[in-house]
C-alpha cells in the first residue's frame, strides 16, 4: 500500500497551534470596541481570544502577558454587559481583578511602557468594564469609582481616543449616584445640572477632537482610522447620554436633536447597540411616530432590543392581540431558567415592565374578557428573583417590584379570606414569603469569612473623656463632642463600609433560601407543642389598584395575626399612617435631651394601637407563659416591650415573659426559638468590648459569679472586675482577640449613636476613641458560632434604618448573620444604672443555675422577665419602671 502524503496528526496539531500563535492578540483587543463590539460580533473576537488562551492564568511577572489577560477579560465583560449576563460579569471581574490591579499599581508607579499604550489601554478598559457591570447592578458609587479609575489611567497615559466613552460613563454614574441619595423633589434640578455637565463635556470632547484631527461633523466610514472611530463611538455615547438627560428634563425637541447627531455617527459605524438605543429614545420623545421607531428597532440584530420593540408595540396595540403578545413575552421570560438571567435579579426591570403592561392592558379590556392570571404573573415576577442575588440589585428590585406584588397578594388574601384555618395559613405564608428575604438568604448562605479591619478608620472620634456628663443620672447617650465635621466623617465611614459590604456580595452572590410552603403549619405545630406559647405576627398589606373582581382599593394597612394553641386568627387592619405616626412620636421622645426615652403617654399609645387589638387572644387569664412579637417595617423601631395597658402600670415585659423575633421563618424554620432555653456550662467564656467612661461604666460585668479565667476584656475594665488574661485595647486587634475565643457570651458596654438622614444612616458603636463599629463590620468581621447570648449595651443600638422590604436592619440583623444567640439591645438612650442592673442580672442568673453542676439549662426569656418583676418593686412610679426596662430580647 502506498504511504499517505497527507500531514500526520502531530503535524496537523502543530500547524493549528502555529496558526493560533500568529494571532495578534493585542490587535484584537485594541480593535474590539470598534471592529467587534460595534457590529455585535463580540463572539468572533472572544473565540479568537479563547483559542489563544488569553483568558486563563499566566505569568504575572510579564507585563505584556498580564495586559493581554486583562484585555481579554475586558472583552468578555463587555459581552456579558451587552447580553445582560451580569452574574457572568461578576465572575469575570473576580477572576481578573488581581491582574487589573497589578497593572494599575504599575501605572501609578510609572512602570508601564511609555512608548506603547497597550498595557495602559487594557487597564483603563478593564476598569471601565467593571464599572459597566456594577452600574447595571445599581451599585452606582462602585461604578463611579471604577469609571474614575479608567479615566485617570487614560488621561495620564494619553489614551485620547478612549476618553469620550470613559468620561461619559463616569458622568452618568455620578448623576445616578447623586440621585440614589437625593431627597424627594430634588431630581428635576439635578437633571438640569446633569444636562449642563454633559454639554460642557461635549464641548470639551469636540476641542479634543479638533486637536487630534477627528471630524465629529461627518459620519465615519470603514476607511476612517480605528482610533478616530473609537473616539467617535465615545462621542456618540456622550450625545446619547445628553439626549436621555434632556428627555428626562422635559426637553424632547432638544433630546431628538442630540439623538439625531448620535444616530448619524452610530449608523456610520454600524453600531447596532447604539442605533437601537437611539430608536428607543426617538420613540419616547416622539409618540406620534413611536410605532415606526419601534418597528425599526424590531429589525435590528440585538435580541434585547427586539424584545423591547415587541413589548412596546404590544402595549401600543392593546386589546386582545396586544395582550396575547405580552403573554407570549412573559411565557418566554418565565421559561428562561438560565443561571445568569432574570432569576439572578439582574434584568428584572424588563420583566417587571412587561408585567405592568400586561396588567394595564388587561384592566382596559371589558370585565368578561380580562385574564385571571394578572396577580399570578405579578407574584411570578416577585418569586423569580431568587437564584443568585447581587445585593444592590436585590434591594432595588425588592423595593420596586417584589414588595408591591406581595403587599397586593396579601391584601387579596386578607379581603377575600375568612376565619377558616386554611385562609389564615395562606395569609401567613404570603407574609413570610415576602418578609425578611435578604436576611434569610444571608442566613442560608455560607457565612462570609471574617475580613481584615477596614482600611479607612475614623480619625478624631469622640474620646470617653470628651463626654459631657452633666448633672443627673448617667445616660449612655451619644457623646456630645461630635462636631459637624466629625458627623460628616462618620457618615463617610458608614457609607464606605456599606459599600464594602455590598462589594463582598457582588463578588459572592447569595444562594436563595427556598420559601417554606409549610411555614404556617410549622408555626401552628410550634404553639401546639409549646403549651402557653403565643406568637403575634405584624405585617403590612395594600392594594391601591383594587383587588380582583372589581372590589375597591385597599389602603396601606398593618395586619396582626395571632397564633396560640394551634389556632391562627387575624384582627381587622390598622391604617398604616397611624403606625408611622407612632414611630415618629417614639423618635421625638428619644430626641428630647432631658428625657431621651419613651414617655408614659407614648407607651400607653403603643399598647392601644399594637397590643390592645389582640390582647384578648394573647392572654386568656394568665395561661400564656411566653409571648413572641414579630414586627415589620416601622414596628421594629417601636419599643413594644414597654407598652402599658389602661389602668395598669406594668410594662409589657414585666407583665408576661416576652421575646421578639425577626420573622416566623427565622423563629421556627431557622430554629431561633431554641435559644429560649440553652445549656449553660462551667467553661462558658464571657467576653466584653468596653468603650466606657463615667456615663457608660461597664459595671454590669462586676459581681456576676463568672470565674476570672473565663472572662476576657478589650478596653478599660471596670473597677472590681476579676479577670485573668491581660486586657486588650478597645480596637480592631482587641475585638479580633475576643472573637477568636468563640465566646458563648459577648457584651458590648459603651456609647452608641444614630446617624439620621437620607444618605448614610444607621446606628454606630464607638470602638475606643479611634474608630466606630458599624452594622456592616459586625456582619463581615465578627463571627460568633457558639454564642448563647449577646448584649449591646449602648444607646439606640436596637434602632435600624427604614427598610423597603419590611426586613429588620441594623445591628440586630448583623448579629444574627454573625451567628449570635439570643440578642439584647436597647431602643433608646438608656440609663447606665438600668443597663448595669439588667445585664448583670442575666449574667448572674446564667451562672447561678449551674450551682456545682457542670451544666444546667438557662431560660433567658424567663430570667429577663423575673428581673423586670423586681423593677416593679424597686420603682413604684411608671416613669421609673419604663426607664429600668431597657432591653428588648430577640430570639
């Protein structure tokens, strides 16, 4: 047989590898923006780069290798952004961040090649790509920082052709960042300012174009130099952002003029993505010709653009055909089970707009022709955002889309339900499905590893010596020496650590905890198996558009459900404005410098509004031995434990053994009801973080019966405290040393404060005189896996920010995430002596139950109740009893 003269397999492989080796990877990356991204041919470039192996790991000591990897990842990130595969984008950021930061560091040190722009270009584009992903997720501050880094690199490296795109992206992120924190009514003026900023940027970029010979007045052609085309594409971006801002500012004619200029450039470049955006803006600015613009959008090879066109054409057509097309769109969305699609809370806005359009179109039809699945579709939207959650997107999505759908569904169930157990279970199931999702998902995910101390510390924090003691009893109030400058610095620290918290979950999205369909049954079983127990669940509902069947609107209301002896009952709703007003009154009481605690009148008002409607179901003659209250929304800020009934002078916590919880799911399914009775042991560790002074003495640690070898302290120990190991400083190292003990008991004694406002808001704890602890620090830097009891003995430590989701926020949530057991916190500016007596009683009781035994059970709910009974004997007047009932107990 004659031998074949064709290449041997080895030769074929070598030939293929040789061909791949000839690929100019750097040229592909440099041309990606205008020769691959513009005509929506990103996949072609990505296939080439993947063949060349540029997305893998390589040598970090070779700048060009590193730059090629960074550039290749940027190309992948752009594709993820355009296709809305933002979870993939997050993974790409994480995989290439170290390389990108290395290039940035080399750039800052002047160690990138000065005669070759490739490495600087790759770095600048990578940070721009990171900004695009974070912007799309709603993390506008992080996006602005990334865009700013990209601009700085490009300006310093002379990458003039990339500047219009990078500058335009940064300005848009700045605007959105300001709007995110803006009070109501300020958006219009901010939009006007943004228009002026973009007009100034446009003028600046036109001067830059003239300097480099770029003709911005003539549409580009394929023969236009690549750098000029990239510059013009960025110039088109500036024009499009200006057109959008002008439309939002109510100037449609000027918006259309800017779009016309942008569209001319985009069509010359064959920039499908920007052409689609221009047609959309034209349709929004020119309703008379919107049909034509959307039909043009329908012809473009961009899947999401075509879906937007289908959606809007169906809405414009209306009637049966329009409804059918919207139904088809919803079916396509709901059948998409892609891991990085809408289930990741990443492109839910399109889904939500389609659902709203479906609802509006259905409502416009005759009653007998309306579909029956409108509410089902709304709940389908709310339930879809569960597979992988990026926190900023999740928060925004919950507030805009999920919560309203659930509030409506709960209202339907309340209005249409009866006293039958099945109807009550349906209400509770919907309440629990909607409430506390973020917390439950955090609990269901693996606990984040404890991070290192934050890089940004607060300099010049008020020292204990700065406390203005003044006459009268010592109060653990906010330190009075905080200047306006320091308050602003505290806001910046709080905002930065919140960003760090969100950054952590952008890199490690949460795994969702499935809704427990049997949650109502589990609560029923809990009360049946714990005789004497009673659970009260507060919840919110509203149906402003009316409920199914043409019934009238249901106003914003607070519902209250009681579960006792296996029976669920619901009382008539309360106008929610009364609840919000009560919360405002509580805060007004706390703002009184002479008596910063709830007044007697407020405590009686709390009873009348929130306890009286259910009291006959809670207490049927003294047989209730454990009452658990589960708040929602504003109710979290109201001190339920000091509610006082008519003709009585006993705060609720002295009237009945009382605890709180954050949700039925946390209390029953997550097992936090098991924290009521826990096993005490002789080798339990007691750790204490102390930021003390004359007003916050920390004396609650003295005389507890704890063995000195099991007491560990960070901060100045109070006189009389016995401990063996030398005290640590009240700083990050000291806190780390305490946490490393995995303590069964953790106590903070010191000062707290609450920053109120529209921007950075929330509670803070003072960490010595050099820094503060935020709720985000506790979530990311404190792990308490064996904890049985945690006490935050600082003023307003139990207060949290307002939540759009009815969820608990603040230190309470962070402690639960960190693994804390039962948690005690005050909701007002408490007397030092009241905290000393209360916390000492709990600590002492946890030791006295042991006697000489190695272990014994301890009931924290009963122990706190018994202490509050002694308060009744010690303080005959109601004001004294309220002041000396300082802690709310959460299981």
